[in-house]
């Protein structure tokens, strides 16, 4: 039985309970028209979804109350209305409530749609005519019944098919021609996704394709040369006509004629001047105009009215708004095709004075265990520095040999023909290519003002020079016993303006050329080296030594001259055995070169040391002399070229007579900053001092403790480089992030990027734009950062190769042409041309970037102040808590009695209320008890 409709207390029928009030603020919601199957030709059918609860209420359960023989049931209209009244919008008949109310009959037909013909499991017939048509069974005509009775059952006899032989009529060729066959090799795509995005909900939204970069790609039609149709027949009409051509010439002849003119200014007469000065019109005019003229003169003093604003606006738009030329363009690439071992590029450096000449160092791609295993085979393979030229991308111009693989090298700023490099076994190598300089340069002789160094390709050399060996041996190597124990990771020439002694004190350079080096290695040491011969014991004394002491020392040396003659003769015999093609520039250093000073970066309380990978000692001599803005760059380059020519024209090369500067008296430099930045293998950035101090306990000179230590990078630091525009701004690259530091700001980095999708492996500042730097990744991409555009992510990323980028080195040739060299793990050197937008700064970019750095410094200071304030607040809160815990209250006897009396009264009141609630006492007893209390 269906449940009876219940009366709702909130519903009032018409005529009962007075008038029905309707609030005017509630809008009248019109009932929606239920969905029917009018589109399928059945407007009387309304699909429904009946839940299990509704099926149980109306006894219309699927596959139980409904069968294939009777898939329908008549339900009373009152029962459906009662269900809608009880369950309201929860009722399954709520969508068709309008149809049920307006139905003229007492019973509605509900049909079970087993096959979901109309989309749902049930449907309701909303008209009486439709119900009668459904319930009325179709009658079979009498003629058909008679025909069915008289038709024999075995009138149709089944005959199975008989197989026949295949007769080819040529259809298989047509089928083969029309069938689709794969003619091209399938393309395989690998799609990756970040782990943090696994299982994350995906939301789709519409966006304007033209407003987002790389979102709209136009696929235009083009002619495919692989599928060309040969035209068999063509109708062409030809007609021979004479070629007509009209040509006209006209010469305008002008007769030369000399003409002169002269004029003089028109002036008032004396009477007219007096009358004009006394006129009232002029006085009124001057009184009216004087104020405006004074304002205009003040404005001219305040701002320059002759500035072309449109020109500056165009420059700004072309620098930041023009997106048509923002990617690096491939210019050339170099690969060593003659090497039998798989090698990678470890370091890259452009030649300081010759355009189009770049030097790379290569190393075998083997681990430590593999090097030990193939040590015998590696001895047969030379370790080289390759000189590549734009004129010959296949054959190296020069190949410098070294005892082991080179991982870092640098040109000497004073003489580019001298190169210093660091080996994997801890030795330092020196080369002098002065005798081979004709292979790579040929300076024109003439009266031109700017002389450019022009490459001399190998096929243009003379036959005699081509017969010379391409391999050039080193001049000297350091002592393997006294040098580094592991691979040298960075090497730099100290500037020619100063030099240091064994204690790290700074003095003026006595030679006027770069004579000292600094290296860092994986053996946790930083070493300073001097290429000059070691001082005798007499000259090693300080400047305050008396003349008598010096004379005694020299006399002692003269007395021992005879005893040292056999050793000198032996040395002369040894020098005879030196090959003829090896210059004797650094012969005094070969296999006996020791570091001048050695520094270890201690970790403090433990006995362990930091492992340095990269360092920066302040001003880079090459950056200071060779790089900068376009105009300054050309002047400085001409200056360096003149210095190189002066070295060539000089009778004695300073590097061939290094003993000349030893006897000079050292002059100390006061207020010299001896602090420098170091990046470690653990991702730490250390700001320390190379100057030693005396230990109070042992009395020995020991390196100072690091000034500051920051753990910012989550991997080995690969780059520590100063900005070419701001000497106190340092870029560090390591692990998965990048940081920018400011010297003498101890609170932390100015900028620290978030983790990148791939590890960073190298980086370099732009040479012409102060806010741009390039970062190489392990997946072959280069991230280009522009601090004026974005500081939270790269401005753009560009794919260069398919493997890890090992080194990045930009170079400026002229104001209109700049290159960037990118080396990869597979030994390929990519030369790319920097676009105009990344090479030309805006009108005020230097000041804008400087303002950004100053703002970040102020922000760090504010954060540091807030930290101090918060620490003081925490200390105050902790002291208050301690005081509350340890505070002892001293109370008088009256106060204690009053507190006890209050506690007793509250207890009595609680007791009586409990007893009264339990019915054990009466109200009068409770009141009297309280009064008594």
C-alpha cells in the first residue's frame, strides 16, 4: 500500500485559515517544463530515474515487479502526489510534477525501459491517449491468420554453400592500390611530467591564442616534393609578336656660375627708437609678457627642452617590446673529428685580441674507476687545448699538449701568447705560443687608424710552415709533489696592479706585468703561484734591513760561487737536451714550481675543510681590460692591441727576463680588500680572506676563519662570476638554483631563484646589458634571465643541444655583433649570435638595475631588523612566562580567610542545589540553610 498523504502544517488550503500572505520581496519562481521525447516523435513520454527507495515505495522493482511479458504498471495519481508532498524535491517524480497535477485520469502508466531506449530506466506516459495506445494490443488480420495456418512449415529448404575455385578478375590489384600502407617511419614522442603534478586535478579553460606566446601556430599549406604529379597533357597557345621596349634619356645641363650676395639689417632711426621707447604700447607689452618669459627661463633651467622624446621612446620599445628577434641564432659549431676517445669540453675562452679565434680544453668522459681501468690506453692519447677559427671549422689551428686532461685555463692579460692551465692530476701547465703566433694572426701594416687582427687559414700558409708539427709542447709544469693533490677546478691571473707575498700581504707590482696565479682544487686548498724565479735569501729581507747585512749576504754568496760551478755546468748540460721547439721562457719552473702560499678553508670546530670549486678575487683583468659597453670596449681593445704590439716591438720580452723585477723594494698597499668569494662542492658560498694571521697559541701564521658562510645551493657550485658593470655584484650558479650577491652585505643573497626543473651546470653575465645573464642546464637548455622583465623566472628558455651544457662564454666583437660560446658534454662547441634585444641596453638600464640591487639591499636590512625585533619579543615573552611561574604571592591573614569563606559558601550553595534537584530537601530548608550560612 502506498503511504497516505499527510497534511503539512505550513500549507493552508484555500478557504481555511484566512487570507494567505505573500511577502513581496520573494520572487515567484515559474515551474520548468519537464523534458519529453518530442524530438523522437513521442511527446507523451517523459523519461524518469527511479531510485531503489522509490521502487520499493510503489512496488515497481526492476526485474521483480516488471517482467518482459508485462513491463508496465498503473500507479494512482494520489499516491504520486502524496509522495511529492512527503519528500518534496527529493521525490523522483518531482521533475514531472506539473504533468502529474494536470493529468485528467486517476492512474498513470509507468513503463520499465530495460534497454534505455529513451535514455533512462523508466518513462511515464503523460496523456490518456498515449496510455490507451500502449495498452491496446495490435490485432492480427484474419487473412494473415489464414495464410499462416495454410502455409507449410517445410516450404523453405536450406541448402549449404558449396566452395568454388577462385577466379581472379583483377580486383586484388585494385584492393592493393586502394589499401593504406605505412610508407614513413613512425615518430616516437616522449612526454614527461613533473612528479608534483601526478594525480593533480586538471581544469580546462578558454584563452586567447594570440595573446599567449607559442599558443597559436599557423599550419599553412605547402607543396610536397615527394608527391609530385607529372602533367601528361597541356594546352598552350603561342603567338609570335615583336618585342617592344621604350627607353628615354634626358641629360640636364647646368652652366656653372659664381654668384655673391650681401645684405644688411634694417634698423630704426634715432627718432623712431625714442618714440618707440616712450610709447605706452611697448610698456604694456613688456609688463604682460615678463611673467611668462621668466617662467619659460626657469623651465629651461630645470629640464632640457631639446631632448627627442620620440627617439627615446622608440629605443625603449625596440629594446623590451620587440619580440621578433629574441632568440640566439646558430652561427657556427666546432667538433674534433680526429679524436678516437669520447671527450667533453671543460673550459672555453675567446682569444683576447684576435676576432674569430676561440680556445677549448677537452677531457675524456670517464669516471675515476674507468680512468684507472683504461690508464694504459689514456697514456697514448694526448691531452690537448684546441684553437678553433671561424675560417676553418674542421681543422684546429693549434693544438697544445699537456701531461693530463685540462679542466681550466686562462690567457695572460699582459701577453695573450702565454696560457696557464690546471690539470686533473693537480699540476699547473704553462704554454708560450709566441713562435707560433703567425699561424693565427697577421696584423696589417698601413696607415689605418683601427687595425684589426685577421685570421690566416691553414691553406694560405707557406709550404714550409705547413710541414711543421701541429702539436705544441708545454714550457713548464709544476711540481707534482708540492702542488695540488686532486683536479684543479679554477685558475685566474692576479691583476698586474698588485702582488702578494707568502703571508698574503699586498704590495705594488714590481714587474708591471701579470706574474702571479691563484688556483683552487678538490683537495680543499687554494694556492697562489709566482712565475718568477724564487728570491735569494739576501733579498728576501724586508725593506728596513740595513745595508751592512745586505753586503754580508752578497759576500757570502760570492764565496760560494766556486762550489756551485759543478751544479751550473750540469744545468747547462740539461738545457742542451731540451727539444728545439720548446721555448725556454719558463724553464726555471719546469718540474720544480711550488706554490707561493697555500690556504685551507677550515670548517671550524671539526678537522674537515671545505672543498672549493670556483672563486672570484675582485676585478677580473680580462673583464676590466677587454669587456664593457660598446664604445668603451673598442677603446680598451685598441689599448690592449697596442700593448701587444709594444711587446712585439720591444727588444726583450718582459716574460723572457723575469729576474729584472726581483731586486725592487716592495711597497705595501694600504686599505686593500683581500676578501674574496669561494663556491664549494657542497653548495656553500664562502666570503673569506686570503691574508694570514698569527696564531696566539702556536705562533704560526694560519689562514683566517671565513667571514661568512651561506648554504644556498643544493649542489656543487659551477660558477662564481662578478658583474662587468658592478664590481661588487657576484653571480653564483649551482645545484638547482641561482643566487646574486653583493659584497659586504652579510645578511644573504639579493636574489635567490626557486628550484629549476633540471640542474644548472654553468652561467655567465651579459657583457653589454647589466640585467641579463645566461644559465646552462643539464638537459641542453639555456635560461636567459632579464631582471628588468622578470625576477622570479627566466625571461625565455632555448634549447641548444641534447646533452648537458658544460661552459658558457659570451664575447663582444663590435657594437653590432656579439657572440656566445656554449660547450656541451659531447664535445661540440656551439657559437651563437646574440640578438639585438639581448645585446643593446636601454637608455637608463644601468641605473635601473642598480636601483633594483639597492632596493633589495634595503629589503634585506628590513628583514634582518624584523628578525632582531622578533627575537627580542620572544625573549620578553619567555621572561614573562618564567616570572609568572616563579612569582610568589604574599597574602595577609584576612585575605586568606576571605578567600576560604568564599570557597565554603560556593560549596554550600552547590551542595544544596544538588540536593534540591534530587528532591531530598525543600525550598524553605534550602533558603533557611543559606541564610544560616
